[in-house]
């Protein structure tokens, strides 16, 4: 095997965020850009000699080019085997499962998740470690440090037909092109009561699943239509396209409006769901009833024991700090621990590996369990289907029953996208400086009880993650959270999370915007959102 050493120089800006390195395609198309980052990964990650590497992605534009180069580079860097999804396809949760199932040392997931795709849109690379989860901060920091000193990258000659399942050799390394769906579908069949769901389908239960022309299409067709018996056409937009059909594959009420409209129309089916670009997020809508991601986490946790994979009960529930406290109420009722972590699935990995939690969730439409180390959109859909089939309830009836028992956390997230970075940083700096002066102040009818910058101490490894978002807590139990998101590719996204709790004997079915109106006004006043950003309303409300 002849290894070619290609001289290079550091390229600025290759710092991975919470979900890897994301930039515009044109940035990744620069000579050496992807190669520098991949080589930095290979230079710093731990792996035994002849290790196995998993490679796959969401099918977006530029995936095939980078996959081919990553295979050649893996061979040059001493990997013994690469597993790659057929056509370069592997959903993020499926990649996590493949890493765990085949004992890989890690994997490269080529995706920008819910971001748009195409020649003028977004691309990304994320490294997952041997437990199947995103690389922790110590690893991503080491990768970034290496990108700042890198002086060469390695490759061998060779090409692989990734469209044909089978085995070939590149350099001295074995390349196995695998069915991207089979292992994942088999796992879902072990976790859930497929027989109960099939009986519901035979009895007339109907659903819509919108794959958003992204990676979950093949998974949903195999599981929902072929294995569970839903009619052909239940899965819409089921073919992964390099530009996601020109759509924005983010499963929220803005970008999945067609699904929402269908579920609110007369004669709507029983259940509607969607997933995102790489398959790790979900949207849940019943007939005439939208379920927020925070409520979905709580409702799934309260009923998870109805699925065979969780019949023994939950060890604990974990949620990201911006996610509503609805899941905490379920944990308290079940007598199990609840954990509040920073945003980023990697923080759940330690809890899952240590057996401290079983189900985890984030308000940004991510829910999952200890079956993999990523959030999993289709898993959440199947758990909902399992629960509805066993309970014989509609989504609306289950939600009302849940709120009658636990109360309701009215909740919304307001996103101000592509804010000029300096303006966003100034807003956060000014608000941070004012935190100590907020307690005792009144904003309309709301009185501030406490305000802080959230810091997390990991109960497993003792690490501390500071500056994870600004929290303002009110005496009535409501709260506002302010964060800058790291998932975009241009400017900054300011996220404002608003939560108002109503106890079980309170208002259970009011309009969310009405219940949050005082919080919305308070958020703008205390943070100066309009003053700093020039925005009078958010770009996206979820």
C-alpha cells in the first residue's frame, strides 16, 4: 500500500460546535478543507490498530465526494475496516447503532442535520465515539487544536462503488457497503410491540409520516409500510434528495406546515409525524392536537412501560436545561431521578452509559433512549404508535389525561435567526451583566425570583460545563431562558425559551401564545431584543 502525504496548512474556523463542524458547501469545497478536518480527527481520536470506522450521512449534496475521500484517508491512517451505508446513507441514530453493534472505534456522520442542503446551502461533519454518541468536549477541543497546527493529510489511491452492497479493498483496508436500514429496523422490532401496532392498523388506524425528502424515508417505508402494514403512500417525501427537494428539513410548524394543515383539517388521520434531515428529530401531531417536544418527552416517559423494550421501567429521565420541566413531574411521580443538562446530546451519553437514565429529550424536537447514543426521530414515532395502540386512545385524549394528572407546561421557543454576531454577543453580554440585579424586579405582572448563567456538573465524570444559557425564574414558577445556538452556519441564532406552568386544576387548554404573552413582553424588555437585533418578531416559533 502506497500512502501519499499531502502538505497542508491550518485553515481558520474549523472549531466543531455541539453537532460537529458545519459550514456552507462552498466552504467545504475549498481545497483541503474537509481533508484537514478529517485528518485532525484521525490524528487525535483513540483507536486500536486495525480499528473499524463507520461512515454515512443524510444524502445531502457533497456527501459522496467527502465519503470517497474519507475512505481513502481512513485506509492511509491505519483503519482495518470501514462500514459505509449503501449510497452513503445512514441516519444519525442508525449510525450510532451500527457503531455500537459492530464494535467500531467511532464514526464520521456527514450531515448538517435540519439545515437546508444543496450547492449553495449547508454541509457538516461530526465524529461519534465508540459508544455511538457525539464526541465529548475533550475530544472536539483536541480536534480543533489539531486543525490549528496540521501540516499534512494522508490518503491512498482507490475508489469504492458505495451503491452496491458488498465488500472491497482500498489499500490494505476492507470496505463493507451495508444495508443502511436492516440493523436499525431489527432493533426497532425488538423494542416495540409491532403486533399491537399492526392490529391497530388493521382496525383502521391511519397516519402520515413526512420524511421531508431526507434520510428517514427508506427507514420509514421499511418499518411503517412494509413491517407494520400502513398503506403505501403513508410515507410522504420518502426519497432522500441531495437538496431535500428545495425544502428546509426541520420538523417544526413552519417547515412542516403541510403536515400540520393536514392534521388540523376535517377528516384528518389519527396521527401525523415528521423527521428531519439526518433522522434524529421528530414532530408529533395528533388529529387536531399538536404536541410540543417537551410534552412529548414527558408523555412518552409516563407511558414507556407499555413498550416491550421498556417494560421493566425507567432508570431516570434527562432533559436539556431549555426543555420544559414537564418531564421532571413525571420522574417525581415515578420515583426516579431527573437530570437537567446543557444542550447537546453528548451530555446525555454519560448518564446513559452509567445506567442513570433511560429516556432523554431536548425541546428542539429530539427524543431518544438508551438504545443508541443519539436522539432518534423514528424511535419516538414508534413509541408513540406503540402507546396509542395499547392504550386505544387518540393523541388528544392522551394529552388531556396527562395534563389532568401532571398539569401543563405552556411552552414555546422563539428563534431569531442569522442575527449579526456582534449584536447577538452584545445582547448576551449585557444581559449577563444584569443578572444579579434582576431578582426582585417586576416585568408587568411577573416578579423575578432568581436569575443565573446555567452551569452543569456531570454526576458521572465530575466535569463542569459553564455558561450554558441564561435563566430568569419568576415567583409564579414561569421562566425565560436565553441562549445562542451553535447549529447555524451564518451569523448567530438567538433562542428565547418561554415556559408557564399551570397546575392540574388550572387552565389546561388555552392558546399557548395567550398564556405566554406576559413572558414574551418581559423577554424583550429585559434583554433588549429589538434594540440589539432590530427584530420585532422571531423568525421561527416552535
